[in-house]
C-alpha cells in the first residue's frame, strides 16, 4: 500500500512526500525499493537512489526496472 501511495505521489510531482510515505524502512520489497529509488532520483538525490536500488539488478522481477532507472 505504501509503495502504491509513493507511486501516486511521484506521478503528482511530489517526490519528497513519496519518500516520506515510504518511511521508516523503504527496503522491504522490490516494489517499495523501486518507488523509493524513483522518488530519490526525482528529488535529485542520485546517491540515495543508487542505495535503494542496491542489488535489485539481480532480482528477477525488478532487474529490468532497476536497470532502466
């Protein structure tokens, strides 16, 4: 649910609110981590986006989106 909320907030152009919606632990699921990476990238924090992506390039369901981001 929090990942979906973050995606909606990103679509509305509110990356800071999207990151806040994912607190306190955005590292739970691949979908949540991708949403957090997108929000961080949209906020201009490439380092945080890379941290959220972490090892998702090895995840079979998230690898393509992680590479594209």
